[in-house]
C-alpha cells in the first residue's frame, strides 16, 4: 500500500495535489501529516524524504518526492 507524507493541507497546496489525486482516483493509501517546522514528537521532513521536503510517496522501498513526480509515478 502507498504511504503519502504531506504537510498541513491548509498551508501546503503542493502536498494537497497528490492527496486529492489519490482520493479522487480511489487509490488506497495511508496519510501521514508532517507538521511544518520542528515539532517535538513528530517526524521531520528529513526523516521521510531524501529531499527533505513533502509531499513524498513511499511504495515499499521506493520513495518519490515532488507533486509532479508522484503524479507521473501513479500514472
């Protein structure tokens, strides 16, 4: 199953794009929200993404980051 790491949907339209796509196409995934900034008790973007940014999609060992790259990968 896909795992999508995103920032807060209210502040990150880039994170919202793959989330909306996956929801609309009924692609099953789990969602993990990474708060922007260093929030104690939460993973940082550097912990989940090689670029240190979100969104990031994990499929097994494969990581895809960047909204457009995620969209192309899912197609």
